[in-house]
């Protein structure tokens, strides 16, 4: 099969309703290299970049509560800085670039996906978002 390793995807494919940061950006522990209380940060097997992790909440209203929060792994040489919170919102909206997913079977025997990204940033305003915002103002 020609498809091997991480599968490239777009942000809109994974989070069509957007997503929100609900945790801190933290280093991922390399469990094999860490020992005797000594923490060793994980490195990506393909790129050797340091691996960081942040919990995000999927904005999809049809998901069950247990499915809403997922961990996103960020490959970066230094700890990524989340976007600034938006006034009036309880969670910080975020977007990711350079995304890939790797399917695996979890401990419960179910199909799951590991999400890796290269960049984290504030959402970009799209034409559709701008159009929706304008329509809302016109209706008011």
C-alpha cells in the first residue's frame, strides 16, 4: 500500500466546527528514556523534533461529552505559545497548520487517532466567517 505513516490532513477536515484550548502546552514524556525520576522529553520518530501536547475541545455540537476533548501533539524546537484569549469567551479558539493523523487501536480495542501538528495560531478570519458575522450584524 502506498499510504504509510502519518496521513496529512487539513484543520477543516479534523475540526470543521473549530476547536478551543482547554489545557496548558506541556512537554510529552519519553517513557522509555525517562527513569529514576529523570524526565526526558519525547522526540518525534520521523523528524526528531521535540514533542509538546495541548488539550483542545472540539467545537462539534454533535459529539458526546467524552469525545469532545482531544490531545494535539505539536512538533517544535521550543515550547509553543498559545494565542491570546479572546475577550468574552471562556476558552481560547485555536487553529493548527501542518496537521497529520496516525490511526491506531487504543487500549479498549477501538480505532483512535494521534493528531500531530507543526504550528498553532489564532484562528484566521475566513470569507465565510466574515460573511456570517456581517449577516448577523445586518439582522440585528
